[in-house]
C-alpha cells in the first residue's frame, strides 16, 4: 500500500508539473516531437521539483517509444554530451594545488562526476523511473560490443544502482500459491536453472509443505522480483536433482526435515547484471528458515556446473597429466552415447568426473586467481564450503550437455561463513571438504604457486 501511495503521489506531481509549464515556450511538450537531448539539458537546469518530475517522465516516455537505433544514438549522446566539465575539473584541481583542503577535495569530486549521473538521478524521480532506467541499461548491453565507449555509461548505471538497490532497500517476500498471478507468471518466465514448464509444475515447487520460494523486491518495483531462490526441505543432503523435481514425489512434514537445499537461484532483471544482492538473499533466507524451523541443521545448495563440459572438452584436446587413458576413453564414450547406459559405465565415469571436477574447482584459476566457475565464485565468495561432488547429479540431456551430469553441494556452515569469506576474498583460498580434496589427482595435489586449499 505504501509503495502504491508513493507511485500515485509521483504521478500527481508529474501531472501538476506538466500544468505548470504547459504554456511555457522553453520546453516543448510530448507530442510536439521535442529533441530528447534538449529535454535532458532542460531537466539538469531546472530546480523546480514538480516540473522536473514532469520533464523526467516526458524524457522516459520518448525513450520508450524510440526504436533501437534512436536509443543507441541517445546513449552515445549521453557519453559525448553529458560527461564531466573539464574546465570545472581543471579549475578545481588548480584550487586544491594552491590551497589543499577537504573542501577543495570535495569540489574536485563534484567536478569529476559526469553530468549524466545527476541526469539519471533526476530521471529516477519520474513515475516508474527506476523500472524504466533498469530497462535502459539493458539497451546498453545490445550495443556495447560495437560501441565500447558505452562502458563509461554502464559504469555510471552500476554506480547508481549499487546504491539504489542496497540491501537496506530490498524487501524479502515468500512466494506461494496465494501470490498474485502476475508475479507467479514472472517466476515461471525468469526461472533460469531448472525450467518451469507450466502452472502445475510451479505449484509443485511452491505449494507443498516441504517447499519454499523467496524473492527480493525493491519498493519502486513491487511487482518485479529481482532475484529468487527455490528451497527444498529434506531429510539429508541430496546428490541429484531428479528426485527433488519428480512429479510423483512424496512431500514430507517440515518437522521431519533437517536440511534446507537451495536448488535454484535466478536473477530476474538483466539491467541489474553486476549489481550483487544474491549473497544477502541466501543469508536472509537461512535466518528466516532457522527462526521458522529450528529443527533445520544443514543449509546446502545443489548447484549446476554449466561450464564444466566445455572446459573438460578443452582439456581432452591437450591430454594433461591428470587425465589417464581410461578417463579419456570413458569421456569419449559418454560424448558419443549422450548418456549413461549401465553400471560399468557409471563406475568408470564416477572416477573420471570426480578427478576432473577436483581439478576444475580447486586448481584452475581465472586472471584474478579465483575459480573459473562463476557459480563457485558466487557461493565461495559468500562463505560457503565446497562440500561434495555429485558426478550424476543431473543426467538429463541438458545436464549431460552442460556438465556431463556433474552437480555439487556447497555447505553454508554458519560457524565458518565469515572466515571462509575472508580467506576467499583476501587470498583466493577455496574452502573445500576433505572428501573433495581427496579427489584431487596426485599430479596436481601439490600446487607450484602454493595456493592453499582449505578444509
């Protein structure tokens, strides 16, 4: 109700603002084909709040009606025409050199800020402004490859969104079968890990007693989930996804459950890419579940490894020392058949996938000396521990194609989350169980760079 009231209030302010300058010749109204750049300059020059809200709404309305080429030109204009004032910046630096002070430093900081950041702030005052600006950033992604100069504009959006979508502004809501159909439909559409094919399948994921779904919302986007997590309450740590999603599975009572399994985490807004709030989501859900169900003792994920198969294919071409001829034969057989057909193949592949996965998670690093797997970086960065490798966690066609069936469990042990997080952030140390470390092949168990793999 509060959010609706605030949105209505902004709309009323915008309407009054239009009335205030409807007769003015300084700024043409929507419908007269005004130049969007002139409107932006006018918005930055105005001090009146009502007229500013109306102008912001007008600019965003023109933007939404523009085609992709027009939007691209506008984005490039923001880079070229709404950057920092170089003369003001140079004058501020000269003043600081002449008489250094905190006040002079603040002047430098203000002069260095691109004018487009203030423009974006003022556009945010329009009704629905936040949602429309998130959509505007999505348009940047469509043109960045051909126009790398848009990177500076993207950095401006990330800077502002990181403040606007601060954890303090986010609202955690449980999604259940009584949630509005509008939001439920978006959950189906935004699910990015294990597709929800219809309403019946969605109902199986949120209605049973042993299932939960939580999402973060922003007060200015009350019907748009930002990120959501699906949770299964189980008796132990699962090693495969199929039993959790089986249509005919038998639900258990929450009093029987001792484990909460985060089996799907989906970001919903492409325009918020790079703005991290998933770590807050998991930690908040853990706290909420602990309060609701004190019998829960274990909090783990059942996570996909979407880049593992491509990485392993590249290793096969180079035949590294940790891959044996038996490993190569087992993987070639799996690639040709597309599945696991008997117990003998399963035994051979378990050994191969365990060894390869240990190499992938514990040894391979990106340029920042962090694991190459993005899901691993997310959970390890949150303070989780790589607890278990599950070679046959997802034997569906998609699971075989993406990861040769591999899934993993990350354990959120509340006693060690902060320590794990600090070790990973400061030194790139991977928190892993002894069971996972034991899968590492002798050829790579001792690292030349002495990077630690902690239990």
